[in-house]
C-alpha cells in the first residue's frame, strides 16, 4: 500500500473518507435539484460558511504544458499506471526535475495531482457532488478549502467535465452531481446548457429555471447563429445575447485550458 505524506493524506481523506461537513450532511440525500440550488445559492445560510471564489488559475503560465492533461500525459507516457499509486515525494521530484519548477511544488499543483489520483482510482467525482466540487477547483488551480462549500462557476465546470471525459471517457454522472452542476449554472443565470459542454444537465436545470421560451430561443441561436434571427423585441434580443455571451465564455475557456 502506498505511503502518502501529510498533504496527500489530508486531501484524500477529506474528499473521499470524511466527505461533507456535518452541516453539509444535514442536507443529504439531495432529493431535488431545487434543494441543491438553495444550498448553492445560500452557502452561508445553509452551510454556515462563506462562499469562496476562484483564485490564481494562471499559476503555471510559465509552462503551459503543465496543466491537468499535460501532467496526466507526461506521467502516463513515462511511468504507465504505476504513478497512480506513487508516493507524493516521487511525483514532486519528477515534476520539479522534468519541468524545472520551483523547489517547493505549489499547493495548487499538489492538489491538482492528488485530484488526478482520486479521478483515476475512484468514481467519486462522478457520484458525489462534494468530491466533484473539490476536484473541479483543483483542476482549475483554485484554492481548495475542505471546510466550506465552494460553488463552482460554469466555465470551471465546463473545463472539469471536459477533462474528466478525456481521463475517464464514457463514465456517467449520478444525478447528485448533475443536480449540483445545474444549481451552479442556475445561480449564474444560465437557462440553456449545450449538450457538448454540459452533457445530461439540461433536464435538471429545467426543473428550477422554468425559462422554457428563453431556453428554446437561446438553443436555436446557439446552434444556428444570431444572424437573421427575428426577435420579438430588443429586450428578448438582449436576454439571448447575454446567454450566448456566457456560453461562449465557457466554450472559449474550455478550448484554451483543456488542451
């Protein structure tokens, strides 16, 4: 059995063994998407903690290859599946030598690598919303705080879905995770979630948005383009443009960071 250092053991235990906090557990099982929306929308009220926003995601700009897929491909190419259970010290030494990083690997990178091991060795991110959330923040190189709920933003979710599909293709998400994703997107104001960006989430979003007309128009414009579309009035045009703009932000972020 691999021996993990304190940092790794903490990360693995917190998102796999310990699970949600006692406050979070009082809200499980999550029976409806509406409950999830309420929890995500009011983390301070329902969880008793503050919402934590994104932090320095561009930490590794000096070496663009050192993203999730870059690390995953590099380690697989050179070490096969063995590194999946490696001691962290071996991983850090390999990355620091091969990529000429600083002597002390930043916490964001350590979390990213540990999250990769969770994805490779378990189904946790596909089955439990709290594991998906922490893996998502780790993949986006955000600060990961295990003591609070950290609702994820649509572009970060889109990237996480993209990366998980690359690493674990064909693995399906349980409803709990899809409800969490739809709740985060609902809070962000989205009414339509393209299947290519958010597979399987639209049905859950429909249960809490009820913006079916705006959804249908946004879907048509997303698929066919805005040119030539006849809107009912300027207000409707503005609403659709806002939706399309946000979806384009997600798409562009995934294309940029998901290589």
